[in-house]
C-alpha cells in the first residue's frame, strides 16, 4: 500500500466531498479511487469517510486525520523514516 497515494486520494475526496469529482481531479477511474481509499482505510484500521448514495462525510477519525495528511503530503520523505 502506497501511503502517500492513499493520503492524496483521501484528501481529495475530503476536500471535494465527492468520489466522482475527486476521481476527475486525480485523473483516475472512480473504481480505482474507491479501491485505493478502501485499502488505505484497511491499512489504517479505521474508516475515514462515511459514504451514502448522496453524500460523503468525514468520520471523526477522518476529521482528525485530514490535517495530518496535509502535513505528510507536503513532506512525504518523513513517512519513509
């Protein structure tokens, strides 16, 4: 699991509140975006986003993890230490 890619996917979905818009922004098929987020959440051991047919909302863990993700995306080498 590429943690930086997972974080980028999570951040984009969080910011856009939409899997479709995030997939378009990242030039990824929606299925790939969904799979990447699912793998990332499994790796973390927590759900970051609540999904329904009409809405995407961050969970409490997602709200807490978002600012950390922004830090790690801007400094990806810190993850490899």
